[in-house]
């Protein structure tokens, strides 16, 4: 296993093989599907891609123990995956294609196995395995995996922490609307 | 008058004296100067037109609306996050108001190396006018927030140079939301100053208009072709705007201006090469007391103590605002460690070290090329020079915050380094650096259409006229041959004011 991993990491051909892995039969181990919230119509993701992003968001934004400041909503309550779908839908065709390949690869059981992880899709791993899978992408010697991790992490964080529903949980009182309103009123 | 994309019902052909592509500090300034002189001016701006009543101080609204690529612009490998404005008024709508003149030694470097004709004396009257028009004034130390004050106090304790900055505001409430569009019109953006001046003199501004190419033949540019966008979705409406002026001025900013030239087949000279970013590394310092870096003027203190270093590239130190979305994107890690840092957000001081790029022998900086969709692709590889500077910047930030009494300082490496004492700094020297192994950002994009006397080394001549196409000018930060070592907005305004005289001469 170690030699295969080494080969994959060191060669340019490895990147091609990794992309091809998305179509290998082991990948037929299917994504564990999750339903979008009622009324959320997917514009970019397939149901499988939505489910992968939702699973990623759950771990990227996971917390342990009670909220120390104020209750924080679960990523699903903020609909991180649904909002990611809406955000990504206007992307240029080339970027859309790259993202879909990324998600397919990320949830690919064979690819996980080749990289030394469990032979199952990310969406079917337990939380500890999912964290390890994310960590392996985050710190990978393969630049494309690190890039993929950052793409998923940044957008998930932007959507979650950009939501006013999460402000109290990080001790942020929100914008000073009253101050602005009073000053603008006085100026008028 | 400002026209929005959905207010235009048919294809248009316009024949003004001048067509200016972009409405940031470069384009707005040239528009004002030329319109004031009686020229018929058309400005084409890809971004939308927004006013204070639409600035709701929410990151989730502001970034998709007011920033390039809806706030997601980055280098091709995502290793550098690019904060760059996209609106009528360009970067002046969302920048953090820090205003400096171009340093004399930078102008001297440009003259010595590239044949620039810019001198402090030549630029002085332009800077003076800009400072008066924009209300640029030095910040009182008492008006700094705790996020900035920590830098000031830490530097003072170490004996390092530090001072308050100058800001382009009038009647500032110090809400802290400069980066999301000023909600009270205190920031004197181009949208409130030079553009209205130009419009009052007859200039026409077309928002939501993406210029896809410049048509040219021989040594003459003949037209700028724009695709109109819907203001809400930013998707093409299918209508086009064709402008056939006597002179075209490209002011799309670094990254966009070189991309437009490349899309137009104007690839003579080093188009897109030597793009400079002032690449930024950041650190988060955790204090016992609340810092509340989300409120108060975002940048009001800077240290240039390390701007000239014998060890390698210089850097300068400033603050960054601490709003949740931007902080979460920047902070390292995921899951519980990330959430724990975020829960201390109110107690974090965010400090950045900006590398002064472009002054090293053989330094190449970044390269802008074209993505398959025609947009700019940015590549900026790092080497030993950059890594040495990044490490020095991280250590300087940690030192000043430890001196100021921070409990701990966290690096933005993928595996964050926690620093509580001087001895912990050694870990910064050994931590792996590489694309996406630590956080790098840029809010200052420069170069890519550099000015200079030698056509093999420069895209535009010292008067900012294109070396091949004689009725085409580039007037924005993309003409800078190097980084500046200071925040670039005032330099762009000043150089553009100076360059407007050359554009006017081309008209006559």
C-alpha cells in the first residue's frame, strides 16, 4: 500500500489516475443520500453531490461539548449544502466540471482505499473516519487534494459563519444598526 | 448618469471621445479629469452600482455583491485568497481606507530600473488635490480600536517604528464595516467623489457591463465591446454595448486589465507578468479582554519597521477586521479546533504582515493568464525569498503581541502553531510551507501591465500609453513596476491624475 501511495503522490500520472478512479467500479459503493430541506430545489448539485457536501459541512463545522457562549445551529439547520448549491450554480462550465469531479473523488471508496483510508465512501464513514479523511486531504502531499479541501472548507465556513443565526455563538453582537439608523436619521 | 444593466433594452453603439474600462481609483480619476476638460466620456464598469442604503453590513451580502468572483477570487491553486473590489467605484467601495503617497524610494527605483518619469515633485500637486478631495487625514491614536491599538502598543514596547495611518473619511462613525461598503457614506469612495464629479460634467457610466475585448488594427484601438449583465444575477442579458471612441483607457485594475489585453490579442510585451500582490500572512492573538475587532476603524495603525531588511524582502504590519465569515475562512483547521478559535472571536486581535514584493533581483512575482472562460487566472509561485519573509513576518507579529500581553498567538498554518513564549517561535522556522499548507491573502493587486521605457520589459510607456497601440492607455495599479510597500489606493489616484494629462494630450 505504501508503495502505491508513494507512486501516486510523486507522479503527474498519479493525478490522472486519481481522476480516473472516479469511474472505477469500487466507486459503485454509493453515496449515502440525504434529503435537502423542503422547498430547496437543487440548481447545481445532484442529490449525491448535495449529500457529500452536507456530510463535509457537518464535520468541518463540528463542535464538541456544550456551546460556551450561545447555542449554535447545526450546519443542516443553516442549510450549508443547499446554499453552497445556489452559490456554485452560476460558475463557469469549467469550474463546475472541476467541482463535480472533486466531489466524486472525495466520496470515492476506491480512492479512499488507495490513499490508505477505509474502502467506503466518505458519506458512509463514521465521524472519526471522516475527520481523518478530511485531514488526509488537508495535509496531503498531493497539491490537488489540499486545494480540494480548501475549496470545501472555505465555502462551508463562509456560508455558516456568514449566517446571522450563528453570530451569537461566536460572541459577535452583529452590525450596529441602531447607531447607523440614528445617525442617518439625524443627518436627514 | 449611471445606467444599470437592466435599464438598457437594446444593443447600443456609442461614439464618445474617450472610453474608460473600469471605475475604480484609476478610471474614476481619469473620467473626472477628462470630463472636466470638456471631453465626452463613457465609463464601462463590470460591477454593479450600489449605494449606502443597500450596504447592510452583512458579509454574506457584501462579498458576493462587491468583490471579484463573488468574494471567491483566488490564485489558480487556491493558495492565495484575493480580496478585490468589483462595483461602480471599484476597490474604493470596499477597501479599509488606508491612504499613503507613493514612497520616494519606490519612485526612484522605478526611474532607475524602468525609465519611469514619475518623481515626488511631479506627483505632489496630484496627491495634494486627492487628499483634499477625499478628506485624507491622520488618525488620532485615541480613535483606534483595540485591534489596532494592540499593534501600536506592542511595537512601542519593542522600540519598533509604528504610527497611526491616514484615512479617506469624513464624519466616520468607526462602525468597522468599510469592507462591506460604508453604510453612512463617511468613506470618500470614488462613487461619492470623482465619479459624481465626472457625471456632473456629462460623463456616462454603464454599470453591469463586462468588457469582453478591445478591437484594434495596426496601431489603433477601434472599439471596446461590452456584454451587459443583469444587476441581480450578473448573468449576461444577451445585449451588447459597442463603444467606438478616439481613445480607450483600460482601468480594470491588476488581474483584470492584463486579462482584457490578453483576450484582445494584445499580448505584446510582458502582459500579465510581474504581477505583485503584497502577499499577506496573518496571525490571531488571543487576549483575556475583549478586543471586538469587528467594530472600529479596521485599519488605523501600521508599522514599517521591517520595510527594508538586509535579510530579504521587507514587510509591513497592519490590522485586519475580525468579522465572522472572513475570520472563519482564514483561520486554520476544521471541526472542534476551528470552532474553539471562533468562539474566542471577540478576544482575537488579527494582525497581518504584507510582503513588499518586486524589489528582489530576478523576482518574477505572479502571472496572469486566461481561464477557459476568459477570466483572469493568477499563478504566484513562492520560493525561498517569500518563505523567509513570511516566517519573519509571522515571528514579528507574534513578538509584538507577546510584548503587549497576549495570552497566546496562533499561526495560520494548516497545523497551527501555538505561541505563548519567545522560545515557541522556533517552530515557525521548521513548519512546512507550501501551497495550502498555510494561509496567504492579498488585498493589494499591482502590476501585470507594467510601465517602462523598454517595450520588452513593459506593456505601457512612461506616460502609460500602450507601446504598440497608440490611442490605448492603461491607467490603474497594473502599471506599477513593483509593489509599493504601502496600501495602493492613493498611489493609483495620484498617478492616474498625473496620467490624465497624457490622455488629454492624446485627444488633442
